[in-house]
RNA sequence: CGGGGCGUAGUUCAGCUUGGUAGAACGCCUGGUUUGGGACCAGGAGGUCGCAGGUUCGAAUCCUGUCGCCCCGACCA
């Protein structure tokens, strides 16, 4: 055992509280004909897999997640409570996410800008609902100077600010305060602006990427001349997020509206995309809000419409954050480490040279360099790992870090004019041995076909990851009509439950307390599978319900 | 904010009960032999034991205070 060992067993196994993930049952137990992406041998009393320093999902899902983040060098805790350091490997993925999203924002007519980190308290106080929603968890700046007192640097008590500044938890208020100067006429609309920024929410309990005191995100803030146009924008951006999630992250999502209880403070309607993680819990992966005229009114922004009348513009805001990193990890990765979809992989392929003697090395290395060159010219990110380590050590390392394809080139390959390609994953087949699976990952191909084959692999692996994640979600999704079924489902492995709902906020809370579930979203019509269509009666109250909602435990 | 745990080498930890020269493994560096799934041998570098007081001839160890982090809960845009 090396690396992360000791404190593991038992440390997170405290009780069967809301973290149902800690039971040692294999995942996907009741999935039929489904790839067993999460299925593991049972390893009670031990996290297993210790040689690799990664807990298995079956033994300890939370630890598995933390191990991946740590061992794949994506992020780590900083010396500041609740704040993380995003390491180069993790940041590279985030940068790719940013690029993909930013391109889509631009393609839908948005431009980037930047607004201040500090928000005067009075701005936040103007929008009551909004302020109430953020009241408890903000960082507040009260002083503006340091002073050396008795040789120690301290806050200068004489530097107290007249008005405290809030470190932005989100920027609606300060942005709309600025929009006041930008919007006078219907000709100034729509105003379509996005900002990439950090925000701060003084979270009491944190988890790397999923919830930290400071995180990175983008927030779009738009202003429109009509309600309809703003509502369309809200849906358009949700669609952008869904497209990104599914086609770039290879992560299937359910698009829907939030229930009143889960709505963004100050919003008229909140939409979200919801993804299922490998423990069956839902993770909100992006939100888009129709804000009505709330923020325009509190910031006193008005415009003259075509009829020459003064009117408040209609607003939207939408955002995704570094939380997506957590979603990415928990959607695809396995017990060997990170699995990164090709479209987000900082390195597409790593070349591992194989040789014994110096004369072999002298032949193999140039061949590796030539291939690297060829692949790079074709736009692939290729790393040649020529470190003085055993090949096996390199295999494990790059698998752990999620590189999609490994290329091995050795003396035998040179003889046969071939190369060895090893994909990071294959779709698991039931009953397959570890050995068989490993063989299926590996292929020997003519050297001349390398580029085409690798390109093809990028494509097919991207698609397979989506298919695999979708199949997993389906296997953990049920249409449920009675409270008994509901209870049994969530006492078991759980997942997404499509249920009829007509309860009020209090009843929603009751359900949350009893089963630790919540309404993840009220799906858009396009999202509802055939088996879940139609009207029915509420699972709790028996009242008539027009459509089903998705309930799940959540992050 | 409540409950629990932990601060000793880069990392994970032992040592503390019963005070007496600072330990292990992994990692790192050097040299050699190795290299198609985590190599081996030899040598080496690396710690004001979280911080501040106190007790003592002597403190990583005992006492008091303090700071920080992690986990669980409340909370969660």
C-alpha cells in the first residue's frame, strides 16, 4: 500500500445518513443488460485497489471521488479553509470547457465583459428576495488597510469602510446597476453579456469542485424588450448547456424547471440541467433563470419602447461553474482513475517508448518523435513520455490521469512497421474478466494507419462515453406510482424517479425529510420519455397532476 | 454554530499511556544494473514535532491556552 492509505477505512462510513453511497453494494445491481460500468466486486472492510491508491466506487464512493481528484492531480485543498487549488491538469480541462462554452455564447450573440468583485451592501439590499437568499453565506469586506502593530501585521482599526462590501456571490445587482447607464431605448436591447469570473459563497461544508468557498464560473446577464424574448433566451441558453453537457462532456442531462422551493432567489422561473452521477444522485450541472423585471425595477433601469413608453426590461441570467469538473469525474471515471472525454482531454494520446538496450532506444525514440510530430500536425495533443521509468509505471499513471489513448512503440513494432494502441476504456460486457477487457482495449495496427485510427478512436470513444452514461442513467431510472415503490427505490440503489407531483412546498419538504429526495426538475415536454408521459395523481397527496417530475437524492 | 478527529520529513503515519540523542514506509537525489503492465542494489539529502506559555535537570511526550485543517450535522443560489 502506498500513498493515500491509512485514514481511509471507516473514516467516512459514519452511519447511513444522507450519504447512501457508503453502503457496499455494487452499483447497477438491478440494471438489466446494462454495461456494468460501476459494477465492482464487493470488498467489505477495505477500499481495495490500494496499489493504485484509489478506493473502489463500490467500497467507498466518496473516497473514490476524492482519490481521483487527488491522484489525477486535478485539485487539492489549499491552506485557506474551504478553498481549493485547481492544479494544471484540472485547469486544463476547465480551460477546454471554457473554450467550448465561450464559442457557443459568442455564436448565440453574446459578448464578454467584466464587473467588480466587490458589491456594496446596499446594492444587494435593494432586491429583497434576492438579498434574503444570499443573506447567510457571504464574505464581507469591512476594512481597507493593514497596519503593523507591535511588529505584527494587523487590520488597521481606523480603516473601517463606511459601507461594507460583499464579495460577489453572483453579480445580478452590480451588473444591473451598470446597465442603468447602458439601456435607454429599445434599440439598446437585447443586451447580451457574459462574464467569466470567480465568486464566493461562504459554504460551511466543502468538497473539491462540488462545493467550495470560492469557485470559477461564467454568468450571463441579458436584458430584453419583451417577456417572450427573455423567456426564449432562458430556454436558448439552457439548450446551449444541454448541448455542451451531452456533446462535449458526453454527459446526458434532463432539462427542466425548478420547483418554487429550488428556484434562484429573485427569479420568476429557474431552469436547470440535471445529470446522474454513478452513485445514482443527481447533480445540477447548469442553470438558466428568467428574472422578469425584478432586477430592472430594483436597479431602476427603464427604456423607451417603440411606442415611446417607458418600460422595465426583462432579464435573464445563466451560469455553469467548476462544479462541472465534479460532474465530469463522477459521470465517466472508473476505479483505475479519471476518464476524460476526448473533446475535453488536455492530452489526447501519450506515446510510451519501449526498449531494452541503448541501440533499441536509439531507434525507438526517433520513431516515437516522428509519430508525435505527425499527430500534432493533425491537431492532436500528444505527449511523448520518455522519462526513465518502467513502461508499466507510465501506463498506470496516464490511465489514472485519464488520457484517452496510449500508444506503445517498441522494437517489435519497428520490425513489423506497426504501433500498439490502447484505449483508456471499453464498454464493459457482463461476465467479462479483467484480462479479457484489457485485451479488448489493445490493438496492433499498421504504422501508416495510426493517425486515422486515433482520430477514429477520439470520435467513437466520445460517443461511447455518452452511450455508456446514458445506459447507466436508464438503468437507474424508474417510473414510480406509489409511495411504497418510491420508498423501496430510494432505500435501494436509488436514482431518478419519475413521479406525479401536486404537492405544495411544505409537502415537498416532508418528502425530502422522509426520503432525502427532492424534485430535481419539472422536465420540459421534450425530455419526458414515453413511459412517463401523461397525467396522473400525485404520489403523496393523490391530487391530479398534469405531468411527472424527476425526484432524486442530490448533491 | 454544534459534535467528532487530526496537526511529527515532500506524502501517509508510528512514537506520547510510563518525559531521556527524531523513526518507518513511500516519494526525492546520485551511481550501477534494468525497461512490452507499478524494477533492483548501494549510497544520500530531508523535520525549530502547528504556535505560545507552564511544570521539569530535561518535553514530540505532562498541563494550560491558542491557531489551523478534515469529517459529521445544521445550511446550500
